C-alpha cells in the first residue's frame, strides 16, 4: 500500500512549522541555505549523505518525524507548538462531540478560554467574550472560535455559530499581521477552514440554510494593501508550483454577489 495522498492540512502545518524556525534562524543570522540548515540541526559529519529534508519541508512536501520535530525544537523553542497544535487534528477528523470540544479547549492557553470554560465545563458567556478571544489573532484563538462555532451547531444555537463564524473570517488578517510564519501556509489553512465553517440562515419551517464564506473575496474587499500583497504573492507562488497548484482552487465569480449581500 502506498503512502496516503498529502492534504491541504499536511501542507499547511509543515510549511507553518518550517517558516517559524526559518524566521528565527534568519533573525539570528544563522541561515544561508537549506544545506546549512540541515547541518545546523543535525550536525552531520563529512560522510553524511545530505537528504535535502528542509527543501521538502519548505514546500510542505514531507512531514517531519517526531525525532526531527524534537531536534528542531531543541534549537528553536516554540516550533513544535506549531506543527503539533490541536487545530490540525480537529480540522482533519471533524468530530465535534461535547467531550472532545472540552478536552481540546482545556489544552489551550488560559487567557484564551478563561471566559468560556471552567472546571471542564462550558460556562455562560456572551459575544464580548468571543470578541476577546478573536482579538488575540493567534492559532489558539482561531482554534477556540472554530470549536465554539461547531459547539453552536451541536446545540442548535445559530447565534453562537454565526457569531463565531463572523469573528473567524474577520480575524484572519490579524492572524497574518501577528504571525509571519503563516504568510505562506495560510492559503491552505484558510481554504480548509472556510470549507468547514458557515453562516446559518433560518427561513420558516424549512431546513437551515448553510452559507459558505470565501476568504479571498473578503481579502479583496477588506484587507490592508500590505497584508493583501503578502497573501496574493504566496497564493501566486503556489499556483505555479507543480506539486501544489492542484490544491489551490480556481476563483468562482458566482460568489461575488453573495459577498455583496453579506458584507457590503
């Protein structure tokens, strides 16, 4: 049996991890090329066969093994938190029962969840608490809002799920402003995220209508020029990469009218 086909999430988490420690090495003046990076982390001898691992990691084409993650962490503290973040697994398996949501929330930093959970239970909170979470613009805050969005779906609270969805889509630019290691990988992450979140519209006795959001349209209309340029360049680079281009969707012009109704 061959290896399973890599997914957008595999690309997203590996590229985020690579860019995190790459940015650290550049700031420390320790990066020249991927060859030197491999030598820096693994300290190989003259007879060592260079594997070009970091060239693969740079584009997310290979997932590092646990010992490699630990090795990088020993020299770039915080890097393992990126690739091992619970959001990746949650997005992959999409299981949203109460026990799982609570267990994942319990792993997030206290400042993220202090207003929404206590002693292993979700407590009463309002939209101001959600805005507080969104204001951090981090992977942790993204994870919390994503979980609460699906918690709202689980308990049939359209207000909660819609508020979380709205705050999520509005906080994506902030995530990029505060976290340079998502300047490339966000293209895959945001595509996956927007496939899994939605606004709920209730009309009479009919089934709730799920409205999917397109972050690219929101980028076009609302993001600052600087962040927009960073994002569009990353996407353009992926579109011409022979092994990544198939994971970048073509733009659907039919979504423009929907976004005019939602955001204009």
